[in-house]
C-alpha cells in the first residue's frame, strides 16, 4: 500500500469544529478520515478551525467555526481558509477537499492533485462550478448521489465509529424516528405507520422546519403512543436504540447517504426505509431491514421484523460502513490518483 | 510611457453590468478606466458580466450581474468569475482588481502582479484578509480612506465623464441633496439647513433606509419648500443642477470619495460639505464650495456662495477628477509596478 512517504492535506469545512461538538456531518467525516489516516501512518495536515481536535498537523486561520462565532464573517472565513490550503499546495502530494464547490476554483492554480468528496450539492445553482471542473478527481458518498459527466474515481461510503453504538442484544417495543424534523425525512409518514400499526413511536432530532413540526407532527403527540424527545447526542441515541423495535426512515426525497441507518444497524436495530436514493445501498432488503415504497408496505413489513438477525445488521455495518472500511477505500483512491499523476508526468 | 506592449486584465465586479445601467459605483469606475486605457492604446481584457459594453476584450462567465438575475447565486458567480481571471493570469502583465477582498486570496497562486483598488472596506470583518495580503499592491480612492499597514502605491481619485454634466452658467434658487437616502448621507441635516435658511430644498436619490426616510425625511416634505423627487439618472441630475444654488452634502460618517461632489462641481454647482473623510480632498474650501462642521456653519456659508466662481469649479474637476486624469494616474501606478517587478526579477 502506498502510504507514509506521501503527505496529504485534508480540507475540512469551518462551519463547525472538526469533529463537531454536535451537528456537522461533513466535519464528522473529515475528522474520522483524518484520524484514521494518521493511525495508519500517513502524514496528514488538517485544515480546520483552531479549536479542532486531531492527531494530524492542524492548520487554522479561524479560531472557531463560523456557526459558533458570530464575530466571524462566513464568507471571509471560507476564502481565507480554503486559499491557505492551496497556498501550501507544494508541500503536499494530495489535497483532499471536503469543501463543496468553492475549493474547486483554486485547483487549476496549483500543481498538486485535488480530490473532492461531494458530500452533497448544496444547491442546483452550484452545478456550473462542478461542470467546469468536471475533469477533476471526485468521490461520491453513494452510487445514487451522482450527476452525469463528473470524473468520479469511486463511491466511498461514510464510515461510523462502531464503538459508539454497541449491539443491543434484544428488540425493544417502540418504533423510532431519528433525524431532522423536516418533510424530506418523512416524520409524518412515520407517524402514519405508528397509527396504523398501533405501535408506539419515539421521535428524536432537531426541528429544522418549524411550520412542518407545528402542523404535521405536534398535533399527533399524545405523550403516550407518539412522543417527541428533542435532539439527542450519542448516549441518547443508544437509549433510543435499546428501546427500538425498528427505525422508520421514510424519506420523501432521495437520500444522499443516510448515516442514521448505519448507526441503527450498528446497534442491531432493523431499519424500514423508503426505497429512494442511497437507502438501498445502506440497507440490504430482507437482511438488515426492509425497503418500502409507501406507508402500507412499511406497516406490512413490521410483521416481518423477526426475520432480521440483529448481529448480521451490525456485521454488515462493520464490513461496509466502518471508519476502517472508509479509510481503506480512500487509500485505494489516493493510490489511483498517485498512479494517474505519475503516468501523466512520465 | 510604458504601454501598448503590456496586457492588462481589469477585474470588475459582477453585481451589475459594466458599466451599470443605473446604480453601481465600482462597475462605473472599472468601465471608465477600461475604456480610457483602450483609448490610449492598451491591450485590455475586461472580466465582467456578458452583457457588459466595452471596447476591450470581454471575458464573461455570467450572463448578467447577480443583482439583475435571480437565477444566479452571487457566491457561485463570484467564485467562478474571479478564479477565471487568475486562471488566465499568465496571459497578462498585470491584473487590476476592483473586486474587494475575495480576489486577494488568489493572488499568491499566480506570478502575475495584482493591483487592487480598494473602493471601500465592505465590512470591518474583511480586514483580516487585507492584513494578510498587505504586501500586495494597493490604490486608495482618497487619502483619507486608508488603513495602516497596507502597501499603497498611490491615491487615485475616481474620474467622471465631464461631457455628461455640462456647465450650468448661472445659479438656480434651490438647495439640492443628491444621494442615497440614508443617515450616513445626512439628509436630515440638509433639511435642517433648508428650514433654518428658509431656502427650498430638492431631495433626489434611492431610499436605502426605509425607516429613516419615514421618520426623519417624509414628515418634512410639504411639496413646496421641501420636496423628494425619487431616484434620477443623468438627465435628471442635469435638471437638478440647473435649479441648484448649492449642493448640500452633510455626511455623518467619513466619505470615501464622494462622486456626487465632483458631478455637481462639474456642472458649476458649489458644494457645502461636511469636513469628514475625503470631502476636503474633493472640495477646495472657499473655491469650489465650503467645508463645514455643523448645520450652523452650513447655514452661515450659504451667504458666501457668491464668492464661488462656477467655471473654476468645473475647471478643478477637469483637472483632478476627470477620466483622463484617473487613467493617467493609473498608468503611472502600472509603470511603478512594472519597474518593481523588473527589479525583483533581475
């Protein structure tokens, strides 16, 4: 395996600390990858906020993430942060960007190859930037979250730290929902499944759409069968998983990856997920949960939960969605890039 | 004079067309400079929106200014627009940026020297970027609009097209205010001067602060002595200048340059201006108007308007604030940079 003699810069966002204290999926992945690479002997420089926690070399231009420090102008922080990684480009064999479209606009000004993991297209209006730089090196976070024309080298699934989510040996009684309270995540469909099946439902997550919560969630809360418990951290998630019969994830738009599905499976909790976007990549239908197309199918498949082997759920996460698996996959991508660059130079 | 064998890129903003249809001071200056350089034989490439009007080579990545096209994301437009100028850097002997702090973050990634005209510090929060890149080449638009520590090569005053504002041979009766309706511009002080002096006042300009207009301007409008006529273009300005006894410009914060002062003077209209910021650079006290420190002094100096020679006002604008003067001043700055760069290389 090509490694320690290569120097890698990991460009994390500066919205939050790396790793984030609570919310911040992109920073979480950048952190897991960085620490994993360091553990395997790579020389890594992490570009992130100054309060970040890492065993890599840390390069910072802002003290705190701009979401955590109102004195910082996000635009100023982004321009200063991104450009510094490129100003130091000659010191690295590879720059691995987790920073959306902005970093792409610096890539043609340096000789160092740049790999971009697309954690999501933040808006359709950013597509012209990806189209212009489509010949760069890209990684998608699921096969379904791809757009035509970009030079994808691989899909690398996000990896989670399985030690955070121990296996819950036996099933609980409740249905659970875990995620942002937003129509995209189908909380209203989970409620519908609970009502039709007569099973209790616990809802956890930040309220991202207040109107949606007020109109389509709150009226159904009765403090008994259907309850909302607010946002929760890792300990809260484990308590939730311990009480879970199944996780309901009836997303209404294509999922890009679906970290929570892997977390639930890691704890042995079967997942009933809408067959939209990446869900069929994360959940193996009939083995780690069920893929459905509507509420009716979700209610039906609740009858089949006993078919699911909880240990097999965790095993699959270990195999496909662990940090180790992710880091090894990125190592293969890096090696591909080093080979391509060497061929280009010779 | 060093010229035609040098290739210059002028980087204009893409908020508006270059030149702007109405509002857009930075694009106006970029346009005046570009056309002036072309007229004097320079090989200029203007980076601006595609609908821009120029005799230079036009390079565009967005069809229209983002303020005129809601389908464009300003951030996307800025990143794509600025980076393209730097991607073409090797084709130019100089990049002249009118694009605030953002363009600075690309300057260390190219060999071509970059000159930045600071049209204004858009917020105190952008200062860290200027401090980082303080060794670059900078031009201020007035001596007063400088911050310590930056490598200023010169002050170059903005130039106006005097042919747009013919001399009004004789004085009108009215006081006039021309500018954004905003507390910074002291509309309320102009009204106070009108009331104390008993002279009529015509107010023109866009309403930028609705609350201010409603609370401190509107209550004084009587459709006779004090009138508001809305935003006006060049013909409207000339009608206003024809009726003007004097322009009142009682700004409450330091002026950065004060284009309207030069426009009024070009038409022969004396200016009574607050002695704050660049006003004392644009207005020559006792010759093209009066510098004052408060309303009382402004009322007093209205008695002295007959001392002002209207032709001398226009002459001074011709000499100090014409497009020709501006272009020649920039040519001197360019030559200084070419000399410094040649010395650095040898």
